[in-house]
C-alpha cells in the first residue's frame, strides 16, 4: 500500500505575513521613488530591495505606484477604527485626539516626501486620492454607528466627507509647507487639530 500523497512545498502564508510583505514592499518602493524618481524605478528593483521577485511584487500590487498604498491607508484605517470604538456620549474630538501621537496616523518624514511627489507624479496622486475616496464610506459607517443612525442617512455621509477632506488637506498642507524634520511631527499634529477645528465649524 502506498502512502497518501500530502501537500508538498511551503505552507501558505498567513494574512499577517501577507500584510507584512505588502508593507515591506511599500517601504522599499517609497525609498526608491524618493532616491531616484518613479520613472526610473522598476518592479525588479522594488523586489530586490525586499528580497522577493518582481513576480511577487506584481502579485500584491497592480502597478509600481500602487505599492505605496499600505502607507497611505494605515492612518485612515486607524481613524475609522477610533470612530467606531469611541463612546457616543463623548466629544468626537476626543476620539481622534489620542491618535495624533501614534505612528499609525502621523506619517514619517519619508511619507512626507512621498506626498510631495504626488504633486508631480499623476500615478501616485491617483493612489493617494483613491485611498481617501475609499475611506469616506468607512468614515460614514463609523459615524452612523456611533450616532445610532441608519447607514444610508445623509448626515454621517456629509460629516464623513468633511472629516475626510479636513484630514487630506491637513496632511497635504503639512507635507508641502514643512521642510524642517526636527519640528515635522509637532507641526503635523497642530495642522491636523486646526483642520478638524475648521471642519467642525461647518460651512459659513
């Protein structure tokens, strides 16, 4: 009697490991984009920087520009999670206040440099805007849950749009106007707080 054939080769990657690989690729892509520009960077170079093949890079991302997506989305995911978790009887500002001191939300200097590239690189700009476009429904759902409103209620949708625009505008403003890395983190925190305060006043 012959033994039943079992599965051979490497075990499948866990979701955590896949996420880690995506993040490694993202950091490698950012470094190369900043050092030599987007046009001069290839999938092979990104893979080499991580120790994987170009085929692996394309398995995780459809284009070299999209490789930076995890770095754009991490902070947005943290904000949406904070909105869902914060008690409805507490001021919304408190839900986000503690996030400004975390690495998940405040970008590193390299991400600031990447955002500056979005001004001249349409592919990177498209990824940045798409990330925020997809974040808006997540913000709206979180705000609706927090307020006990139906998912299709207009109020959380409009508030999510205001919140999303304030966050994006603040991060862009900071990236494009702050050059001193020694004050970058404090400056970004202050800019985020100011942008949210402006959004909270609504349209005048």
